[in-house]
C-alpha cells in the first residue's frame, strides 16, 4: 500500500461522451495532489499510450470509466422484458438518458476504478503470455479490469470472454506459426494471417449484455418445468477460481432444453454463464 502511495500514478481513460468527460474531469480535480494539480491521464486510444509504455519510472496504471447505475433493482434480480430488449448496455445509456440522470438522479452516475497495476507488472505478464505489443496489451488489460469492476454492479452472469482472438494473434508464437505455415503452404504471410483470423473469429463465441439478459429470461422460463438438483459440494472452490481464471464447463445433455436449465443453476450459485467455443 505504501508503494502505491509513493509510485507515480497515471489514470487510463476511454473515449467518452461530453457528459462523461465533465463528470470525470470533476472527479479528477478532487484527486488533486499536493501541488493542486489533478493526476495525469492517458486515453487508451491515443498515441500517448505508446509513450507511457516506454516510461522508466514504473508508474501505477489505474483504469477509469464512468458508469450509470440502473434505476432500480427488481426483487428477484431479473430484468423486465422491456429492459431486456433494450439495445443499450445497462451501465452505458445514451447521451439523452445521461443528461436526464444528471438532472433528476445524479447519484446514479459513478466513476469506476479498476484495480491498479504497475507498468513493470504488465510488462512481465505480457512476456509470460508470449510477447506482443505492450500498448495493445495495456489497452486490453485496462478494459478487462474495468469489466471485472462492472460485474460487481451487474453480477457474475455478465462475465464474458473478451479479446480472445487479439490475445492469440498478438503473441509471438502466433506470428512464428503464420510465418512457418506461409513457407509450408507457399502462401503470403498476410493470406495465412487472414485465414487464421477468420477461423478464430468463427470458433470464439461472443455475447452482448443484451443477449445475456435475454437468455436469462428464457432460462428462468424453462427452468420452471423442472426441479433442479445441484451438487454444491465444490462450488466454493469454483467461485474462488473464477475470480482469477476462466472456467470451462463440459456439460453433457440429453435434450436441447438441458443447457437452458443449466444456466439458471449456475447463476443461482453465483457462477458465470456457460459459453461455447466452436459450437
């Protein structure tokens, strides 16, 4: 903790609406240091991120994001169908809604801090993962850290796989493999890379928060037809593993309804939804 206080801190921020920019600027002014200056920020989409990655003073990097808390929580934790079918992410409404919230209920606007990490730690983790672009790795890790922070507000059912293809294709092992295949297949490296990325995009399943909420509604509906018997013996162990790792479930099922029943069983025990890879 003392090391975090003395280490130079840089906040990583994203592209935001004008309203969110104002909210964040006000928040940063409250974090002013002894000189009265707000702490430095770097947008993860700017060239300044590359300059940050070259710093030698090992700053502490803290991702920031402005979120808008839901208006109310329903007694059973479920969303109404109208909310489920909304095209908007529940924590990131449109600008008109943002202005209305700031006017009528500003307490729902919240600046979310992700867990900080020293630059040296990110460099080490990138090397352990097989190398690649440090600025891109910082950008992805900032987004993943904020996703974890958002799940404390939304629930574990919103844990989804992110940047799977990017993590694979950014590693030096991937680049070595595409160059080797290029020579073996007598194809340009760019063509091998294009085909490989296309295959990965097909295999890696992705879900939006809207889709997750919709499947939650369907799972609740179908689970009413069954009595669910769940062996909870090792669920505490799984919950601990889930904090740091992706969990892989290998369900066996006898009908197409079984996966819909599995989902509410997982959610009822504070575990993330079951994704598929390649079908």
